[in-house]
């Protein structure tokens, strides 16, 4: 697809987010002049992207949500000086407020998850602010159809589904799975999870499932993602899992892809909400089945019985049963893994997702020029 309009695009977003970084790189690669206004600096290399840090004079001890509010005057002045052709807020709460407060148009607002599924439901004030952000936007985007439906409860505007894309060249199946020629088949199963370890992640449910007797005693679990404290490590020890569970912390995408090719099954046990489920799709692209809870976007990206198995949230017994079924059936793992790769390519691969976002920009720029 030919991108017709090159522009100056100002992203209001978390530059530390790997997902934000993908959109920034794509905008720069297609030839746009790209700025990102952010509260915290990125540690990644973002060639062609100019990063603007705001709120640096606000003490770090101030809560992040308040720091974002206090930074609004600085954001407004900066955007006024940059005079971008498009302002794009990624995450409606916080960065969406920044976008609405600038008064700059056209404004694109992308909702990601808890910004629509959780925060607006906490009080009437939060709901009112959220509606104001949506009214201020010229285009609304959501990463999944589930999020689009949730957003539509607060606005009559159409919501464009713009899923995060998966790099299917980076996330690809291992050349071989199982035993090498002349090697005895493995008597274990390697499970893995990629997720920020907050209360919604389901890590506690997963650890309790790992400790249940139906999961083979030789099975192991790798957990990739930031943890706010050591309680999950302590819980693993309490459950007698210390020798079977590794917490690997945050890893770059290249290392995540390497681990996915070594795992047999990926687990996504989100408890309440999941905006999209990009980690589940990266696992599918890597040719391994996914066991996931049927919440939010996960129910869209994991096809039960085709690319993985869906289980009820907050149910360690059901999760353990699904894990055991895959651990003891290599043929089922192979079938679901192959189905996952086929499901992602051409539907959720990076190129398809980028074309969808390009159309959003082309439409909004075509209407403003």
C-alpha cells in the first residue's frame, strides 16, 4: 500500500513502552517527521525520532499520575511550538488528556486497555474526563474489537480497530522441536509467560496451577516481565516451586523471541482485563500453543482448539487441566502451534497492522489538507 501523505506527527505516549516504540519506528521508516512527548526517557534506539521529555522539574517522589497533570502546561507549549500535522495520543488516560488539553487538531486517540476498561468506571469524574478526551479526538482507535465496543459505551463516534502487529520474521517457529535424531524424547514440558507481573497478570493463579498434581512434576516455568516486588518469588518458594520456576525480568524482544522458540506452551492467565494480547500472538507466531483466559482481547487472538486453549479466569484448577493436557500430548501441541502461526501471518503480522494505521493517517490528513 502506498502511503500518500508524509507529515509531522507528534506522539504523546510512553516512550519506554516497546509497543509505542514500534509505532514510532514505523512512522519514521515511512518518512514522517516524528516527535514523541513523554514523561520518562526511552532506553531504546529510536533512529529518526526526536524525543521530548517533560516534567523534569517535578520531583520524582510525586506520583506519576499527578506528574502528568502538572506537566500539561509544558506539553501544550511544546506542541504549539512543534506545530505537528497530527497529534497521536497512545493511551486515553494521561496521554489522551495531554492531547485533549493541547487543543491541537487533528487528534488521534488510541485506547489500549485499562484506560477504557477500568479507569472510567472508578468514579463519575473519571468517566466525565474520559468522555471529554473522546469528544476532543478527531479519530478514535482501539487495539481490539472488544476495546472498541467498550469505548463505544462512552461515545457515538466510530472506533477504528488498529491491532498491534507482530514481527513474524523475529517471532518464528524453531527449526526443530522435540528430540534431535538419536536423542531420547524429553520427559518434561517448558511453560512460559510474558507479562508485567501486576495483580491483573494472573501470575498468582499460574503459580498455584503449577503446584497442582495434574501438572507433571518435571514441568518448568519461565516468567518474563517486570515485577513490582518480590511477593511472586516468595509465593513460588512457599508452593515448593523454586527449582521449577525462573523469573527472568524484563528482556529485549530478541531475547523474548529466543525463549519462545525454546518453550512448549505459552500461558496468558489475565484475571480481569486484557486490551489485546500481543504476547499471545507473539507465541502463536513462534509456533507454540497458548493457554489463555477468555477475557477481553485474549478471546479474540487465541482461537480455542485451533491456536490454543481458553480457560475461565481466576481458576487455577481449569488452568492446570489445560496445561496438563498440552504437557502430555505433543501431537496436540504441534497442531495448535501450527494453527497459531497460520492465524497470525496475514492477519496480525506487523505489515498488516501498519497498513491499518497508515489508512488512519491518510484519512485524517486527507481531510485536513
